[in-house]
């Protein structure tokens, strides 16, 4: 079991450092270009990842605090539910107006299609009405 740990731990550290290096923007890689860091991580199995994690990346604290829970504390807005948010309600009204205009257009299109079918079948728009008694 200990033998497996001796191999798996450095392998996991190397994989983590490699992925972290690939996901790091070029301007955040310190001291060397990112390509050089990738080669160092892959060639120097244990030392490379440790050096990358210690000195290879510009790590800065988030402006809201040191931990993710502190980052989110100041982000809460005054709106709790969507029904209390006037912007959301306004967007719903606009969406409903679009839906109504779309329904009007669809009804107009259906009416025109029926009119076209009547013309094609040879009956005029007045032919569908019952004949007047003489």
C-alpha cells in the first residue's frame, strides 16, 4: 500500500500542476514562459510541480476576501424573489407583448392561407355565403 502511495501521490501532484499550468493565462506565469513551465513540470516529476505551485504562478487574493465564502458575502443584492424585481417584471411584460403580436401575426397568416385555398379551389370569397332568396 505504501509503495502505491509513493507513486500515486507524485503522479497526482504532477497531473494537478500540469492542468493548473495549462489553465493559467500567459500573463500570470511568473519567471518563465508557460511552455517552459509545462516542460519543467513534465520532465522533473516531483520537483517541477512543487516549484510551479510555489513560484510559477502569480497568486493574488480575491478583492472580496481570502476565502470563497468571503467573496460571496458582499454580492447579495436587494432583490430576493423575481416578483420583487422591477427589471424582471418589465422583461415579462415585454415578452408577453411579443407573444401577443406573434399570435396576431399567426392568426392573420391562417386567415390569408384559408383565403388562398378558397381562391385555388375556384370559389371566391363571396361564394361561401348562402345564396340570397329571390
